[in-house]
C-alpha cells in the first residue's frame, strides 16, 4: 500500500464570465474605487480607511433599522440580536481609526489640500446613523441637495421615529409611564432627555435584570458606549493630525468634535443608574 500523501483535488477554476465570488462580492468594483488626488503615498490609506468606514456605517444602519422594525412589532429578541450584531460591527468601525490615529500634522498636510472642502461631516450614511440615534436636524439635509437619492433617504429618515423612539413606544405598550408628550413629540427634532423617562429606566433597572426590557436596555447601552468611543477616537485622531485648526469643509474641527463627544446617546439609560 502506498503511503504517499495525495495532493488535494484542484478546485474548479474555469467559469464563464466572472466567478461566483466576484458576482456576489463585487470585489473588482470595490478595489477600483480608489482615485487618489495627490502624489503622497499616505493618501491611499486615508482614502481606503474612509471608504471602509462608509461600509460599516451602511451595515450598522441596516442593523438599527432592523431593530427598530422588530420593536414596532413587539419582537424584542430580534431587536436585541440586531443590536448585538451592531456592537461587534461598531467595534470593527472604531478599529478603523488605527491606521489614521497617529497621523502627524506633516503627514496629514501632505494630502489635506487634495480634500478641498470634503469632510466626513458630509457623509450621508453617517447622518442616517445619527438620525437613528435621535440626533436630528433638518439643516443637516442641506449639504445633500445635490444628490437626490441621498437627500430623499435622509428626508425620509428625518421624519421617521428614531431607534430610541421605538424603544420608548415599546416601553409604553408594556405599561411603563412614558409621558404622552414624549410619545407624541415631533420625531424630526433632536431627542431631549426626560425626567419621566429616566424614572422608567430606574424602575426597569431596579427590577429583574433578566427581564426582556432590562436586557434591551443593556444592549442599547453597549451601542451607546461604542458610539461615544467612536466620537472620542475621532476627536483624538483629529486633534493629533491638525490641532485646533478649522476642519475641512468649513467645520469647527476639534471644537465641534469636543462638543459632540460630550453628548450621551440614549441619555436616560446613563442617568438612571444614579438612582438604582
């Protein structure tokens, strides 16, 4: 009997047209979307990292819209599953700062001029993400007037309940004392904290932590923590690369990011803990 190792069978190599992998992933499209505008080799890292961030924004928006829909249908387990997936995705998104987090001013300035007035502030998908978190403003649609599809999607998202709105409506249906003015608020405006909602979460967290609503609260808190970390990592990377200079696109740069980093997502989930 021969003891020679047999070579593994050669995989099927001949396909008509593109491979099934290419048909599904569209890798040829993705890997040819990089068009640098300077001669600096570091610009490629900046461009690809930014494009990767956009893809993570897209999948996280998908997860939160899935969770919001499930909450409307009183399907809390499906909502929690989507939120937990988004936590892992947020961790990957936040890791995207690693290639950019130690840029020196000289390194960033080598290609900053190529960005012109381009700024992450103008990302339509990131704006949808913020709208889902309840941070809404009609003025944020203005930069997207030249892109009909993005503008229409943002306008739709502006007038739909946020993820947190759906959570509070679920709490009310479960018998919690969410005030009518919160339930009937203008959802196209930024969510503002409510003492009565804080009291609801205090009661939830004072009860059985295995309760479905309590587990939903913890899933939301995981999301909120990672959003806060994203904002802080953005702040630190920007401060390191450009100090206190004005941002690209005319934003206030670090000053604007500092203000953003001070805001809690799902605020009563944090303040209620002081009363448990």
